[in-house]
């Protein structure tokens, strides 16, 4: 049975924990709004871009002269996985779900006898994968210093990927991130970006004149497409992270509240027991006289 | 004939402009072109240059670094990789891009050297046109 003082200390400590989680929840809510706005702002660009690329790939994609980025290298032996996670913890299952999806994918590829390499974006994913996949990790992108993910961050990652692709280091590249659905649900997503796979929007495309030429435009756009997809993934991930953190902290705040209630009841019971004891002592002392 | 068309300028980070324009001058890779309403549908890539939008309220300049433009009869959409309003900030950003392009051109693979050098030249030209 803990003493009254011990209980008091515990209650105070849980109370300050609750204050912290409450504050983190509110910060996450504010950041979520900003992340969502950023994702919203990038959507028109991404949508138009993909529509045009989709139309182009539909008309040029099948020919032999199509760029390597679209056609692939002709083999799919070497895979590169880009795993995007957060830089900070305390966001529920956010990082674990991405890593789990990447692990499943990895296991399938390895079972098929493929070579797999991994690039991590964000500290948390690296920590998890380092334990058992340390020899597959070939690079890490650190975004911890960056407050707001910008297009240039995505461009840097894309540049690195394209350089590796040009140097013939891998055949297929897949990115892993969380798609933001709502505050309580983020969907881990795997998306193949090299060779590019665009859904044909089914739009009329024969109408357009292309300058310099269809192939020229496509060759110019494909590398940008990689950056655009990575940027979109980073933004989705950013919003998902804040959403996950918000609901995780909301749960933590509620749990702390329940704990405080329970401890307070226990504290009051013990206090009353002490008073009753004292009364009994006084009364029995008086009776003995 | 319609005398205005919908014009949108979007970059990956935000939408910069969305208005009814009468003419848009676009710095295409193969030369400048002016898109007006009822233009034949065209998709062109961009080089670094000045994008001039003319609307009922006057003209507005933007600096763009690359990307592409989708021109249609009733709407023109410019998807710029980077776009800046033509002010002091924009000029500084372009100067920074020029430095980057120079550095990239220095170490460019011989096959891509021409393209990289052209990019630098375009940036220099763009800076020259700024006052």
C-alpha cells in the first residue's frame, strides 16, 4: 500500500504528463492543418502533370524509342526501396506500418531471388530497419533540420535516384509512404516510380501539338515526374505523421485522465482510512480511562 | 469568339495565379510564343525566362525556371517547376538558380553538357532582361 505522499507525487506526475501530451496534440493539430494545406496546394500541379504524362506515355510509351525511365532496363532483378518515415517518434503506429509494409515487400522480393537495396528517408525508419537489414541500407536522407518540406528536398532525392539509375545501380524503384486518409486512418502505400507507371487517364490526347516533339517533351518531363511523385509522397507523409501523432496524443491524454481519476480515488480512500484509524485510536483511548 | 481564357500558373508548392487572361507570353524551349484564346492545343516545355500574362487589369510578369505549358482554346495552364513574381525576391532566387546551374554544368556528363550549358545561358539571358 503506497503512502499518501507517494500517491500525491504520482498524481502530480501523471498530471504533468497529461499537460505535455495535450500540448503535443494541439501542436500536431496546428501542424496538420499546415501540412494539409501544403498537400492541397500541390494537388493541381500533380494532377495536371500526371494527366499530361499519362496521355504522353499512352501514345509514345510502347515504342522502342521510349526513354529508359519509362520502359525500364528490361530486367527486374535489382530493386531499390525508398522508405519514407518521420524524423520524430510519439506518433503511434505511423512508422511501424510503413516499415512493416516495406518488410513484407522486401521478403517477397528476396523470396523471388531479387537483389534489394534500401534508401531511408527519415530517422525512425532507419532505426527500425538497421536492426536486421543493415547490409541492404545504402543511403539515408536526413530531413530533421527541415521545418517545411519543400520541392527542392524532393528534387534532391530525385536527383540522387536518377543518378543511381543512370549509373545502372537498380532496375525498379518503389517508394513507401503513408497516404493521408483522415486523422485516424493513414494508409501505408507502395508506389513504383521507376520505371514510371502512369495510369492512362483515357483523355483525348491526339489533339495536342508537342513542342519540341512528343519524345522530347516526354524526355524532359519524366525526370521531373520522379521529383513530383516524391514531393507528393513527402507531403502526404507529412500530413499523415501529424494526423497519427494527433490521435496518438489524444489517446495518451485520455489515458492520463483515467489514471488521474483512479489514483485520486485511491488517494481519498487512503486518506479516509487514516482518519478512521485516528478516530478509533482516540475513542478506544477514551474508553479505556 | 471569346476574348479571354482561363490562365493558371501552378508550381508544385502552390498555385501562383488563376485569372482570365487575354494573352500569355510563354518562354518555350524552342522560342517564345504567345498564347491567345482559341490557340491550337499545344504542349510545350519551358526554358528559364519571363512569363508575361496580359489581362484586363494589365500585365504581370513571372520568372519561371522550367516545366511545361498546356495551351488550349479556352484555357492555358503553365506548370512551372519554379515560378516567382517579378520582384527583387524573384531576381535573387533566379541568381541562386544560376549558380546551381553553373555548378551542375561544370560537372555535367559530356553527353549532357550542351543542355546544361544552354540552361546556364538561359538563366544569364533571363537575368540580363531584368532591370
